[in-house]
């Protein structure tokens, strides 16, 4: 029982987050793929590539799709990935605390991961002017 | 319940990589684990939780582990602190 993770983001974001998570954790406990959507891309043409990334992330138990900005092209593309047959759950506002927390709960089933991701993202926001 | 008083002994403090190592060491154990510093107690199995302590070089922290494999978990964490998280200094 191991969900896969697919980051669907604006250019430069997804691969950078995966690189940092890999540097911090060394061996990622889940399959993590990044798919970056170019600014001038036609979403229609990207769908085959994005679905290939989804299949790479899937090990049979579904994929948690994390997008950086709700309502933007990457998240609209991610919404279409949910209709291809692979079980998909989507969460927006991807950030590093979200990704790290999901990887820290790697044993959970796909349906439990959206709440884990959301809490990670939320708790990562600290109004950091104490002291 | 086992309690251990520790001092953050690596130069960079409980930064992201050190925290990730601590959490990975603990995630192999079933017991509950908390870390306390500056009056704040956090889940020691949570990367963001531990990083919220902002515990720098020389900070005293208190480890508490509670559960069936608490002794092994405490030993593993103490060893990690003594090894300075496998960092240079």
C-alpha cells in the first residue's frame, strides 16, 4: 500500500522541491514525479505527457497530485488527470512543508494523504517575528 | 516513559537535514516521542514540529519517549546527538 506523488507546477517549482526533499531525506519513501507546465503551453497538448508522468508516479495504489496554485493552468491540468482512471486525490498550494509531511506519512493510503498534506502546508506557515 | 536531557552539539543546530535524520531515526520506532526546548514541546516525529523549536548550537533539549520500544528509541536518538548528526563539527 503506497500511493505515488505527482507535483504539477509552474516552471522551476516541482523539480526544485523534489531536489530539496531528496537532499533532506536522502531516500524518498514514495515514488515522486514532477511535471512542470510551461507558460505558453496548450493544456490539450500537455495531457498525454502529464498522464505519462501520472503513470510513472503510480505503483497501483493511486497518486496524490500536488499543485502549486489553485485555479492556474497546472492545477486545471491536474484536474483533468483525475478523469483518466487512476485513483487521484488533489491538493493545491504545494510547499516544502507539505511535501515533507506527506513523505513522513508514506505508509498511509491515498485517501488519508490530502489531510496530511493540507496540515503540513498550513503548519508550515509561521508568523516568524517572535524574539 | 524515558526522559533524556540532550544538548544540540552540531554547529548548524536542528536545521532541516539534522531534523530529517532525527525524524527518520524515530519513525522506525513505535513509541511516542516529544522534544522540548525553550518551554515548547513538539512531536519529535514531525519535521516541521522539530524545526519550530529553532534549537541552535548549544541549546538544551529534553527528549521524552513513551511506548514499548522506548529504550531503543532513546538510545538511537542519544547516539545521533552524540554523533552530531553525522555532520563535520
